[in-house]
C-alpha cells in the first residue's frame, strides 16, 4: 500500500478535497495536513458531497503529526505550504502543484460555491494523474 501526504496551509479546503479524491483508491493510504491548520471548511465538505465524496469526518491536522513517518509521496497544493513545509526525511518523493484557494473567494453565495467547484474539479483531474503515476 502506498502512503501519500497532502499538504496546504490551513488543511481546510484544497488538501482535504484532494485527500478525499485519493482516498477513493483503496490501494492508497492518504493523510492530509497543514502548516497552520484552520479546521475543515464547510464549503469544501459541500463541494465534495456534490460528487458523492464525504469528507465531513476529516480533521484538520498539523504537519508535525506526520514528522518522521514514511511516505511514498508528499504533495503540496499551495505555494505557501511548499515554502513553509519542513523537511520530511521519510518522504520518497515530493510533488508540488498550486491550486486556487476557494476559501478566499468573495462575492455572492453562488460565486463562492462556484469557486469551490472549480478548485474541486481541478483537484479531481490532478488526482487522476497522481493515481496513474503511483501505480
């Protein structure tokens, strides 16, 4: 079983959504964390529920909880996390790709929901490439 750790700043949206997508693959053990955890964002939970993935049970964890653990892949999904992430000597490989933070979206409720959906859909496509890369 391959182990994957997904990181973003707050471990509230992007890392949680990618965690949800990757966890659908039962051959992966997936965890997510942040360098400054903010708690699970309800908008991320709602966006993932629209595609029948329940992340409501996820917790917002700090990167320190995973220090010293072995991971086949550590993925950062925002530039801030990439810059602030401590060295994880147990990681075999690191990968970075930045995604827009839907928690920073402004506007009407519909516009904010659309921002969450856009990021969710970008993360879905990225998850598909990661899965094939991990095989």
